């Protein structure tokens, strides 16, 4: 599939099974995979439709969908070993979606030989798409057209940080200002970081469907994604200790130094 065809697929599926349920979910359309871990009929139906289209186009590829993995844990190993694979998050930010927030997204990434080569994020309610191709940059698609994105330079200003660790919100790493909460959806977080609305984001958990798309968007825009212990993040890192997404190498290094100092929230 051509790159623009995949973005069109995400938009079409969202229009078919996600948007009609936005702020209209019935109780029997919302379920718990685990206590507090929500999934909706929109997640499941969107994943089925997108997976079917990807498999039809690439029958040899492994598709690692978040909801499919919930019922087939062995899928993670097959994904990590695959030469050609896709990650798929049908509704990233499900809690936001359930609670009526527009901050949710549909995300797909393609990997070859364990490297991310293409990535797509579609934000249905914001009507914005983000696409990255290895070596070809990061692009935003919206009502005003198509725009290439690079992380804006902010000089030596204090680093603005966000975190997905709610217990860390309002606290500060050594020498850095207090952190705010992320937008609670990687499909919103990474575009916000690329567009300069934060300088770094600290993540506790790192499932491939959440971070492989953003890793390529960020890299192609001039940013950095690595582990909290200073290692480069890769799509086959299915259990990293935590991740630091940063708009620059300077910001990434500063956060890693603060974490290594040991003088930070627990």
C-alpha cells in the first residue's frame, strides 16, 4: 500500500466505527481487559478492519494489534522475530475516548528488519494526520494542506517536561522544572512534542503499538527516543525499563543525567 493509502485507511475506518461512537458509547460497548484497563467495541472493530486490510496487502507480515495481543500473548514474540511487521493501536487513548475527550488517535507503524520505516497517526476528532517515512521526514496533513515538521529550536530555555507517571506530576527531576501530565495518548503526545509543546516526555511503560509510530515521527523531525538508562530505543525493545522522548539530544541527555543522579521522585 502506498503511504497515503494507509493514512486514508485509518481515516476511513475511524469514520466508520470510531467517530459514530464518540460521546455516544453505551455501557455495553465499554469493557475492562483488566481492572482500569478499558477497551471498547470501537477499538476491537477498528483493529479488525485495519488488520484485514494490512494482511490483504502484505500477507507475509505480522500485525501486532493491541487488542489481538490481549488474547494472544505469543503474538509479541512473533512480531519481535518478524522481518516485516506492523504495529497497530486502533484507539490510542481509550480512556480519553470513553470520557469524551477529543485527544485520541489511530496509530500504525511498519517495520522492516526490526527498524521502523513508515508511521501513521490519525487524530479523528482533530482531523489531523501525521506521517513519517525513514529518510523522508515527518509531515502533518490537515485542512490547510501538508506541512513538513521539524522540532523547533528553543535555545537554552528551561526544559518543559511531561510524564505519564501520575505520581510524578508536579514533581521535578534533579535540576529540572516540575513535570506536567502528558495528553494521556501517545498519538497526541508525540505530535505535541514534535511541534514544540514540550521538550521531553518521560514514559513508564513502553508497548510497541504505543511508541514505534512516535519514535519514527520524532526521529525524522530531529528528536530522540531512548530508554531511561541511555540506550537507543528500537521497535523490538518490547520491555524497556522506561522511555525518554525528547525534542533534542541535549534534552534527552539532561533527563538521563537527572535520572542517573538518583535524586528524583520514586
